[in-house]
């Protein structure tokens, strides 16, 4: 696979959940944000729909203390009863859908990304966890560990190339090639390299650089045009200089094009199916308290252009760090679940435009993972947010929709 460098002369370049990067300005607390009046409150210059606060979607909240302290969560629903993988700083554990503990293992570094991948070709998802340097692991290297057969005892470790920053922005499985996933990691203070990780045999993975971009903060992988080749999509918070806006870019075999976006983007995912879509949260700006926007945007490829629609412009938000897909109604239709600086918000994947967003209560959530824990056909949403009194530590809860 050819390596592509995304640079100023070639492309103003830039994954679902992105990484809160140390290169980005740290968001203020919610109280400070609420007190700050946006300097450019009008969305007219940007051509955006008016910012609104979504109504609350009726739901029941179940406290999940067994998720407390977690940084990333994923659920394997195939191969048996749902099994929850809970990854935190220096540890990983598994639990049943009810939180009953199963296994516990040590790890090195902060859990910065998690993804499902069929690493061994048995049609049962394996769990990949990327780790790197964090507040509680300042010297940790960047790495990926793949847990096979729903077990922490079957782990394969992949070291990523050493760098001064040692942080991972995202993981994405390659849907066109079993045993391959992509990991984006900082190779320097501001630049990210995306690596193709390919399993050749048990405990043998190759690591190949594919593309490099400045301040990429999220990545996704999928086949957007049905040609059987993987498309990589990168979200970038900033452009080639600190004063330029970021963007969203698609890359396939070295060819690349930029998707329509408003300013920078913080997260991205690909929804497959008959009409593949790229979903991203754009609207990011370095003056996040004044000029950033909490947008959820959908883009679809048509011939030689991208059709795009802003599905939500959420008032008081400055972009979302986490995007996921779920079926909360159990009707076979997908919803986009977003989490970031405020309550989680959902919007139908096939929404015709703004106005259909709903929020999942009033708790601040920065991580969301939909899964059918009780096997009733509709997804619940596992959520992580700051723990009251311990903002550096997460608390977990589960949201369930009331009524079908």
C-alpha cells in the first residue's frame, strides 16, 4: 500500500470516537461555557441551521459502577452472551451485560481507542485496544493489544513506532480485509501517521505506514464506493498552520478528496449499507468557547461529488469527540449517538435535515457505546462521563429507551 503525505501543497488534510488531544486547547468546564456568550452567535455566515437544544428522549438510567474509572468500553455480542470489555489506565476487565466480573488483566498506558476486528477469521469479533501516554502513564509507549476469542488470556501485542508523543488517535477495522486494522498515532508533536496492522499468523503482525497528516484526531475505514478497496477517512481539528481550519478527507490507494465541512472536525465514522455515509462532527474552532459549533454532519458520495447535510447544530456545544451507531428503537434503522461536552445526543442516520436530534438526559457524557445488552432487539447505550467530585475519573451508566 502506498504511503501518502497530506501536506499544505497537496491537501488541507485531516476517526467513531476521536481523541482529546493535548495539542488541542482543553475545554473549560460546563459552568464556564454556559456563562460565556458566543462572540459570533449568528450561524448565518456559515450557512448553518439555527443552533437548538434537543428535547430529552424518554429513557431510564441504570447506574453502572462497574464501569467507573473506564476510559473506553466495547461490547462483543456474537459468540455467546454479550461480553463487555472495560479498559482503563493500566488495566482491562470483562463483565457480563449485568456487570458481573469475568476477567481482569494488567496493561501499560492509558486506553485511548477501542475497536472490534475479526483478527483470526472466525467471524467472531475480537477486541483491539490502543494505549499510549496519559496523565497516569506519562512514559507509556504507543501500542495496540488484540484480545482474541472473547478472552483476556488470548492477547496479541503490537508495538507502534516510538515517538516523542506516544498517543493514539483512533482504531478502525478494515472491512475489506480480515485480520487488518488501522491505527493512527502521533509520530511527532503535531503530525499523525496511520498504520496498517495486518495479522500474518498467530502473534505476528506487520506494521506499515499508510498516510500522514497534521493534527488528525480521528479515523474511520470502510468501502464507500463499493469497489472492494478500503477507504480511509481522517478528521483533522486544524489545518497546516495553527490559524487554519481543519477538515475531513477521504483516501483510497493514494487518491484523496476533501469532504464538505465547517471548520475543523473532531470525530468521524462510516456507516455501511446500500448508501454508505460518512458521519462527522465538525464545527470545531480553536476559540471553542466563542466560535465552535456542535455539528453532526452526514456526507454521501454521488458520482464525482459529495452530498452533505447538517443533521444537528446543538446549542452550547463545540463539537463531539465520540460518534457511534446503534438501533435504539429495534426497528432495523440506525441512529447516530454522539458524546462530547454535554449530554449525549442522538439523531436518525437517515434524517432529512435538522430538527430530529434528541438528547439522552442531562448528564455530561464523553463516551457512548450502543449495544443490545438484554437481547430484546433494541440497543441500550453505555455511557461514560466525569464522576462528581472526581472529574479526572469517569463514572458509568446505561441508558435504556422507554417505549418502542
